C-alpha cells in the first residue's frame, strides 16, 4: 500500500519524467491497491500559475489505463464527469478523452458546457467525442441540446 501511495504522490511531481513513470507503473501494476486515492484526486480544483493541473491529467489517464472508466465504477465516472467543469482547459480536454463513449457520457458532455467551451481544443474534443456515438443517439442528444439552448436564448431576450 505504501508503494501505491508513493506512486500516486509522484503523479504530482514537478518532473514530467517521474509523473509519466509513476503513471506507467500504476497502469501496469497488478497489485496497485489505491484506485480510490486516484478517484479522490480527480476532485482537486487547483491550477498552477499557467492554468494547468498536470497531476490531474496523469490521474485521469492512470484511471483510464487501469480500465476503471469502463462503466463499472460509478464513483470514477462521476469524478471524471465532474472534471468536465474543472478550471483548467487541459483537465477538461483530457476528461473528455478518457470518458467512455456512451449515451450517459454524451449527455454529460452536453450538460457540462464543453460543447461551447471558450478553449477551441476542448470544444473540438467534445465534438469529436460526440461523433464517436452511434448516429441516432448523437442526433437525438443534439436535438435535445439545441432545444434547451434555444429556450435559454429566448428567455434571455
């Protein structure tokens, strides 16, 4: 357990090499026992002086690599879905990339506001994720989103 805690702590290193190394070891380890610690780290809303949270980006990919985001772990899905509203664009972008491609995630994308994110790369990732859905599901969700957006614009006039 101490090794797992140390690996999770290394995800916050200022050295990119050690962050990537820790992420790789977490993903490859058969006896990594601190998945819950990773999930708890996703709730960190901190950003550095340039608007990044590199630790959280590595946490997201470690969860993805350990197959925790396959839809079976609701706590992990909920935490990563909440990361769609993180103050850092890089966290939002990577949260979009690691979430599973299903109707529930797509609904979260539409509700979180990433489809109209001020950062073009986040917006692009959101539309690309939407494009990976079955056509009918994506179409119906877009229609619902357009109805909600149109109602919001009408009420603000």
